[in-house]
């Protein structure tokens, strides 16, 4: 897994070095900031796959990206983490885990009781949670004084895919809070990963994008 993730980083760097004339366009599109995303899930839920799909989509847009899992023993059902970094205009030389994320993605809301998912979240950062509860309910129950986005990804996955696997569904929720990658750029890596099931995965992703509710902390406004 590590070798594949570093291959993604090196491929992106090579492409960007060969496209020096497009740097200005990239900076205007996504000015000068590296986005760091930390995925929280359980073994077998596909957090690593989601991270890699996002990185592959970013690379297809000519950006720099890396994706990799937390290292160490993993077993099915145990809490796991995966990390994504995306930059429009500079090589990503960091190899460490994402400890200060801009975005945290929680595939399983049960992890809110087991893991401090808000750890290190940057000021103004946001946590995207798969839950049937509202952001206000989550904030009150778990004392999360941060921006939140919520979506019933399990319901969407069951109705669209027929299984409660939410990893690609949650990519759609992530796109609601960041423009780090374009939705159309996800089609090819999803097609490659899922073959005949790609259409259903793309449908679940797009539905999650529409149904994700973002609650801004400062103004307490809700955005759909």
C-alpha cells in the first residue's frame, strides 16, 4: 500500500513539472493552499479506498496529491485512519500522518464515542459525519464546537448500492465542503475501482452531495 501511495505522489510531481506553463491557471483555480483530509472509519469500510480515489482524481486534474493509511496492525471493525493531501501548485514533500486536518470525514458515527475525531482540526475546519442526526444534535451530544456537515450516507448506500458501505458515498459529502477536486474527475478512478458497480457508486456519491447539510458554527446558518 505504501508503494502505491508514493507512486501517486511521484506521478503528480512529474506531470506538474512537465506542465510549468499551466501553473498560473492552477493557482487561480485553487489558490496556494494544501488541503489536508483525515478519514476515520473501521477496518473494511473503505476509508483508504476513498482517500486514494480522491488523490487519483486530483492528479488527473494536474494537481499534486498523496493518499495513504495509518500504519500499524489493522483488523476488520477496528478504528482506522486514512489521509489525503492535495495541492494545486507545489510538490508535497511531507510523509507524516495528517495531524492538523482541514477536513475530517467520519464514516461511522459510532467512532465519535471511541476516537477524538476533532483532534488537531484547523481553525475554520469542518467535520463531515455519516449520521441520521442533525448537526445540532451531534454538537450537543459530543460537545463538538466546530463546523459540521451531516449526511445519511448509510441510508443512501443501502438504497443505491444495496449494501451499507459508505466510502464512495461520503466522497460526495466531502465535495460539498471543498472544491479540492471536481466531481467529474472522480468518474474515471471510480470506474477503474468498481467496474460494473461504478454507476451505482457514482449515483450514491452525487446523491450524498445533494443531501449533505452544512452547519456553519459562527452564524449557525444551515446550508443545503
